[in-house]
């Protein structure tokens, strides 16, 4: 809950903004109207060379707006401004930095309905999920506001007499943030918030599929009392703006979330300048359902994990590894549950699954359904293009039974509302199947056995493990990341984030002899 005092302060800030920065308020109020939106570079809003149109995937007749596409000259301006602003920000008092991050977080939470509606409108996830994402983004900022005040170092005595040692963390410098479309606000924020908390400057390139959420967040940050150029929103094509960022010697660190292929390209480019990198990439998460597990809990976990967010989550349960003894009962209940899920407009009451984000993604999803059939899978339900009252990219959730872990549909990330069932004969076989992947982000098990749960936690080769829960759903105050092709570099979120956003300095001090 937002306190009365906080609400009063928030309303005061809005009044001041109306009086002193009316153009920005008009921009915020009209963010839902089809109009032109700019990049935020070096403390000011700028047009780009071109624009792209943002279309609502729930209603293709609904144009959200036209969004600026930056050029390399503008990117260079942002980099220059960021380097200068970062030096000022690093000298800013901790309480001032803490207050700014709190302001951003509190405004996000207070405006969760408005901004959640905008997010769902452009990305396609149901409104409840959109609002939840905005609120969680606000919590990230308030969490890292507190971390701003908890930056503690270490001291030690040297092995040499009369010498003391001071170990502390300092900002890494200018951070490039490249964020995905599936969590347009939350994923960006869990990078931006710690970057600012630990004293860095930010150049943010969001995915071009979701520019409206990016502009809305940038407007909130832009109204704060921060050095011009500390935070920059540079929208544009990945081949120009993204590549320019990862190749730039002015960038000290790159935090990326996206595909394995793009991640490898970033790593290859960044190594030229020995730039620090943190990458969250693909996944092929498995939920193991054991014969001693609660079937109803298993079905609920599988439905939520596989089809939440239209299956467009890096933590989605795309492989369901099911013990033979309960396989048929589980599959029957899972199929019934999937058929009952409501697929419709993201902003419509009762919608449980919104549209796929784009025509390209929809085409890829339907191709995976065809691949599943060609490989011998049994499509028990779903996997079809649907029509609704509005023209959108609607697809029913698919359950595919009779699959093998060696099939392509169980080897590669699909990012689709498709769950593939793999039957196994024992617990040990289930663990082997779960681990038989070059990814390693999340995994889960449904079991009543404490011994199995404990053993699974130890043997599962993933960065995140869940017990009697969906594989999707993580907290902001603890580390997040995977193994293998899923992740590279330091963990994200929680206090572990400081490993990436800071660098360690060890100082030796000769105290001298007392008089």
C-alpha cells in the first residue's frame, strides 16, 4: 500500500510537473493516442531519422503510435553524455540516489493500472499480468533504492606490519542495456535499477516491438533530478543501434536478454574491447511430474507454467516429463484445462491468454505445431490460429503427447503456448531427461516425497529449481540466471547484481607509526 504521505507527495510532484514541464505531462497523458514519440538522449527528447508504427496485437486496427528510430550520430551523443553524467552521479550522495530510485518505484506502483494497460495493449499479455509487471518493476526500484544505502566494503590487516587494507566496490561506468519484448518493463527495470543504484550511467535499447512501455518508463526517469545523460533511451534497429552499442569502446558493460544467437554475436563483438557482459538467453525448461505427486497441483503448475504470458516466457514449462503411472490421468486433465482457457483480447475481462506478440511469432509457433506433427507427436488440443471480435494474433494453447526428448520440438526454445509431454518410467529417468538439454535456466518437480525433492534440487542442472510450483515465477530479491546456453556472466537480481554493475578496488594504506 502507498502511504498517505507518499500519495500527497506524489500528487504534489504531478502538480509541479504540470506547471513546469507541461509538454512532458501532455506526452504522458496522450501516450495511448496514435502520435509520434521521441528518444531521450543527453537529457532531452529527440526525433529520429525515421519512425516505426506500434500495432496492438489484440486489435490490428489499433495504432498505438509512431516511435523514433535513432541513428549512429545520436547514439554517439548519448554515449558522450553518459560518460560525463556518470562521473557526476558517482559523486552524488547516497541518500539523494536512494530518494530518486524510490520516487521512480513509487510512481510505477501508483500508476500500475494505467501503465499496465499500455503494456498489455502493445505486448498482448492479459491486463492482470500487465499490471502485475508494472507493480513488480516498481518493487525492483524500491528494492535497489534500499541497496543504495547498503554498499558496504571490507577491511583487513595486511600480512605486512603497519599496513591496512580497504576493499570496496565502485561503479563499472557506462552500461548498455538491451532488453526483450516479452517483459518490456520488468526485464529492463531489473537491469536499469541496479545500474543506477550502484552509480552507473545507462544507455537503454528496448525491443522495437514494445516501444510504448519504454517511453512511459523513460518519462518517469527523465523527470527525476539526475545529471543530463545519466539515463538515455535510444530506440532503433538492432543491426545499427544494438550493434553500435556492443562495438563501442565507450561502453564498459553490456546487459542483454534475448536469443542465444544474438547473445553469441554480442559476445563476439564485445570481446574486442574486453567489455564486461551479462547475458540471459534461451531455455527449454522441464517440469517433472512424479507418480507420488498431487495431480491437481501438477496440472495447475503445468497450465500456468506452460501457457502463462502466451508461453512467451524464458521460464515457461515447454517440456512436461511425466511418470508413466499417472501419465494418462495427467494428460487428460491437462488437455481439459488447456481447452478451457480463455483466449481473447488482452484488455478484455476474463481473458487468460492474450494474442501472440506479432505475425512473425505466430507463424513460427504454427510451424512448431507442424513440426510436432511431422515428428510423430499427438496434438491433443489447440495449436490453431483463432479469430475473435477484433483481428489479432490469436492462438489456442497446444498439448502435444507422445513426444521424445530427442525431437527438435524438445531441443529448441519455441516461445509459444505449446507444451510437449514426455513419458518416463522412473524418477531417475525423469531427472536424466530434465538435464538432457544444452539449456539450463529453470526446472521443477511435483512430488510429495521430501527425499525426491531434496535429491532433485541437488541433481537438477539449472540455475533455478522449483518444488510443487510452476517453473515460471521468480522473486526480485534473490539471484536469477541459468547454466549452459541459458546464461553467461554474473547473475541478475538481488544483491548478486552488484557483481556485474560494480568493480572491486583493493587499497593498501601504510598508517605509519604513532607519535
